[in-house]
């Protein structure tokens, strides 16, 4: 087996809230193999973005933040790196694409100058080479007339085209890891499909690993090799995609799957929901983080954090229900 591209070990990311350091990410372990697409799903406020942005230390600039644990990228602990070292890795060995391309693209520079800038900065190539490579990138991501697109400003492009340009910039330096944080949420359904197909195609062609963050379980089922379900800063279930969709174990995962709209609409039933909402950081329950919304929770769940149990090989769940009989993973206990 190859060495993993990314290995996150017992990561905690804490923010100061009411004079206390509170964990938005609370003991996450995650491994991504070369070429693998890993999905992170969970409701708003589960800590998906904080966790993925920590890989590139994107929160360091604008807010007080404390990290514990390790983020090993090709065996180097990024949490020990200076911000100067981090700048060299961003957009080069690790890239990120966000939900809203207009927030990531500069409104006052053409597509050409934005694409060329990243290539000249990181790859130290000449202007002519950068221009040639930029046209190739736009072609590869399916922009019909790349030379024409190069001259445009982002506002002159449709939402789908802006997203493609952002992907081209992210991939220009052929990163080993792409972090895609809700990359299709702001797009029309048909364009969503195209962008997901594009990401899948690029993963196959370039062999890069992808950390795919989303609310959309449908997208996960089509795209990802494995899925981690996140709730209030913790991974509560982790399995290969097919296994997770066919044999969900955690009450939270079961709840999320039951909320996929088309199944209920087809049968003209009321759409199920998970009662309540994700608590804020200052209201994290003492025992299992999900206990306040779980219909199966008992006294033990409310008092003691559950262990991580390997229910079947490669399928782990953080829930007391599976604690007896399953194989305990010491890290999560
Ligand atoms: N700078 C900060 N200070 C305090 N709390 C923060 C800060 N940034 C994020 N949080 C909190 O961390 C938690 C996780 O937020 P995060 O944005 O990672 O969730 P998410 O799962 O990505 O949600 P969404 O899908 O809406 O982006 C939330 O409770 C959020 O309020």
C-alpha cells in the first residue's frame, strides 16, 4: 500500500468563545490515500469547513485559533510550518475550491492574468509558457473557446463558467490534494452535475486526491470512494461509500439518509427531518455530542463520550449502541 497523501491525527481546532477555548473540531482522525476522493458530510455547523480549512491554515489570518494534533501532508506536519511555508504550498501542492467563485476570483483581473499569475508564482515558468499552459487548462476543464475566455473578467462569465475557471486556477499547478468545499452548492442543478462530472474526470485523469465537503449526500454517493459523517466537530461514522449507504449505523447517519428528498416525494410522504439543530460550541453536550437529538439516547449516552467502534472491517462508528461486541479503537475512547 502507498503512503497516504494526508493523515490527520487527533486534530482539535479551538476558537475563543466567551473567554473559553471551545473546539469546533474535536479529535478528528482522517487518512486520504493517493487518488482517493473522500467525502465529508454533515449539517451546517458540524465543523466541516473549519476542519478542511485547517489543512491550509486558512483561518490563521483573520481570527484567533488554536490547533492541537497533527496534519501530516506527505508525512510533514503542516501545523509546525510557518505561514511563509504555507503560502508556498497553497495553490501549488494543495489547492482549494469554494462554493462561491466570485469570492475567490479577483474582479479586476482577467482570467488570463489570474491563471498565469499562479503558474508564474509557483512553477517559475516564463510568461509564454504560462500562457500556453493556461489555454491548455481551460481546454481541459471544458471551456469551449479558451483564447476568448482568457480575455474576460469573471463578471462576464456565467456561474458555471466562473466555477470552471476557479477549478482551472486550482489545478494549474497540478496539486496532489484538492479541497473542494461545497463546490456546487451555489449552482443550478444541471450545472452541478457537470461540475461533479468534471471533478470526477479530473480525479481519474490527474490522479489527485480530493477532500470533498458537502451537504449533498447524492453527490457523495456518485463521486466519493469513502465518506466521513461529521457532527459537532467529530467524525461519527466512517466507511466506504457503498457500505455507508447500504449499512448506515449511526442514528445521525440514518437520519441524514432518511432526509434525502426524492424518496419521500416519490411516495408523497412528508419529508422526514432530524429534530432540533446542531448546538453551538458553547452548548456541546457532556456525553455523546448527538445525544440531545438522538431518539435512541439513554443515560450513558448523556453522561459519557462514546468510543469509536470498528463494526465491520473499515467501517467505524462512534456510538454506544455498537460498543459491546464490536472491536474498540483506542484512539476514540
Ligand atoms: N472564528 C470562529 N469563532 C468561533 N466559532 C467559530 C469560528 N469559526 C467557526 N466557528 C464555529 O465552528 C462551528 C463549525 O463551523 P463550520 O463552518 O466548520 O461548519 P460547517 O459544517 O462547515 O457548516 P457549513 O456547512 O454551514 O459551512 C460552528 O459552530 C461555527 O459557529
